[in-house]
C-alpha cells in the first residue's frame, strides 16, 4: 500500500530558512524561498528574497523578472515595470509566460506593459 505524504509548506520554508542562515549567499536557496513565500501568500517576504537575489546576481534576467512579479503583487506598478524593462534588457524573452503570468495581472492593461509585450512579441 502506497502512503501519500502530506506536503507541508511551512516545514519546507523553515528548512530553506535554516540553510540560508548558514549561508546567506546561497543564491539557489534565496530563489527557492522567494518562490515559496510568494506562492503561499507571503508577498513581502517574497519581495525581500527577490531583492536579495537581484543584489547577489545583478545580471540575472530571471531574478529581475521575479522581482517585477513581487513588486506587481505589492501594487508597486512603476517599480514593477522598471524591473520588467531591466529583465528584458538583460535578455528575458519569455513572451508567452509574461503575457499570461497571474503575478503581473495588475499590469496587463498598462500602456508600458503592452509596449514591452509588443517589443517581445514574435513577429511573423
């Protein structure tokens, strides 16, 4: 008989927090924690991790994209758009995901977001 494990996000977050306390520069853990926090409604903590990751990896386009998502979820549209533009300048190119990402919902009708999508849109 197979035994289904209960997924405990709090345990998972505590585990990664303990790893991060031992090694504050562990970028993979910073990224994982940012995602976990955001997924479980801890938007301010996710934003803190995304800011930390951008400081640790300033040329990482995905880190800037994730920061933009956290800023958008925090209702900071101007900052989110600035971070998105920076992500694109660094090479972020996932047009399809950007278009449907629920984290960016508040930006989807903003003219700057529409212009950014147009810049990334694959032209035939």
